[in-house]
């Protein structure tokens, strides 16, 4: 029973990062988003809510919808990312690249309440290059409805050797 | 009186000439006859910044950039921890490594949420502390990628060039999170021509800031 349960389990992991993002937690806790996730075959919803004050309603799997669980902070975010089938994240570059490196399908939700909103630049650029989906809290359910995980491209491996080479050349060190 | 006035005018004149000469020399590659290892200052910022910097450092030859001084804000313990992991000295028992790698903390002039009145005092403390660190380190290479703490350190490095204390090469790597616009630190170092080499991770930024070099994604 336990084993087959694990096999069929398809978890959506939601993370707000080191601060708070109530608009995101509230959005994933709506009936529309949960309905769309269930229709796409996801069974569990695990939400990291951070310092936020909005508490999602916990629920089990029995009512033909996704089961919902949440926690505030955890030192094992990496494990949660690894065991997720889909990640819905805030737009911080740390979370974005950690998820892309693990090859997990990712929806980035931009926080429109932040003052210096350069964060949306990165998410939109990466979405244009088809590495992830970019949404706003109020459009999240549409993004999930139109989600095609297979159409996302794998994020290429990064390479710091060009910059290292330029630094070395500038300082007069020979190439090797 | 005339003598004093003349001395002052010529002093100002020579200072301006010197500053212009330093600006002119900034960005010109070094041509050492036999390159030797260089005193390196690495300015770390929070979260994503540090991850990007660690990526660059792991491809640089350690013996060329030696000794290495890591600097992070006093309130940021994570960054220095990551640097220690990179240097393989997590347990703080540095032994003979102590001479080649050092981890230092710097005061920030203003913490998030601090009032502007008290920040006058803390700024003075932060500047004197930055001077004290820079006089001790006298770096030949400065590597930074965005945190606000790098601006005063680069300004002091520039001052050292003008005064003739130490010539340094300043490398600035703009964060991958900056796609269309430079960060405030980046913009300052670019506009004031303090950085010898300025790197960006997106081609559209390079088109906007032509003196920058495009190096591709570091994350």
C-alpha cells in the first residue's frame, strides 16, 4: 500500500524563499489552482510559506482533489525540490537555478508587491527561452491549465571558463 | 599668501592630472614580464551573488590568485561559510593555510530598515573599517559581483591607485539576475570607470553598455 502510494504520488512543491509571499500562497490555495493541478494529474501540494501570515487549509486526498500540506522553513529544501514533479517558486535567482539544475519543471511566480522589481526580468527572459513558465499570482491557474511540461527545454550547463580566461589575460597570465 | 595660493592651485592641478591618468590607465591590460601570484580581494554578497562568485573562483587557478581575502557583510554568515567550504577549511583549523586564505567581515553602512539619522554614524564606522581592511590587504586584484559593500572598497582601491599606494585591477561581474538594467553598484562602477573589466551575463546588457564584456551565463 505504502509503496504503490509513493509511486503514484506526484507532488507540487511551492516555495516562497527566505521571506514571505502571501499572494503566492493564497493563489495556490484557491479552488481554481487546485482543480487545474488535479486535472494535470498532480496528487500532493506541499507549500513552504516562510514568514507569511496566510495559512493554507490542510486537506487529505480523499475528496478527489490534491492533498495540501505546508511548513514555514526547512533546511532540506533541496530534498523537497528533488522529490517534486513540479515546482512553483518565487522569482529569486537562487531558487530558480537550483530547480533548473535538478531538471524539474518550474513555474516562477513574480511578486508584484516588491519595490525593486528587477526579479521579473530574469524570470521573463528565461521563460522566453522556454526554460520555465512565468506567471503572476492572479494568472497562475491559467498557466497551469496551459502547462505543457514536455515543451520546456533543459537548461544548459553553465560555464565560468570564458570569464576566468579574460581575467587571466588581463592580468598577463598565459593561457593554458 | 601668494605662495600658499600657488601651492594649493598646483596641488589641485596635479591631483586632477593624476586622477585623469589613473582613469586613462584603468581598463588597460597588465603586461608583466614574469607574472607572479597576486594579492586578491574577493567581495561576497548574499545568496545568489555568492553562488555566482564561487562558480568563477572554482575555475580560477588558486596559485595565481594568492593570498586570497574573502570579505562579506558582518550580518551575512552564510557567504563566508560557503567560501570556507570552497577553500576546504570549514573547521577553522587553518594551519599553514592561514597565510594564504583569510575570511573577513565588514560593517555595512546601513542595514535594511535602519533610520537615516543613525546611519550617519554607522556610515562613518563602516568607512573607517573599510579603510583599515584595505590598508591591511592592499589588494592587487579585486573581484566583486554586486553587493553594495563592494562600492566603497572599490573606491578605496581607486584612491590607492591615485595616491600611489597600490595599483590594482578591479573586475566586476554583474549578476545573472540583471537582464535589462545594471544594478546600482554595477552602474556606479561602470559610469565612474572604476572597474578595469566589466562583465555581463546577457547579450542585451552588453549592447546597452558597450564597454562591458559578455561572458554568458555563470549559473
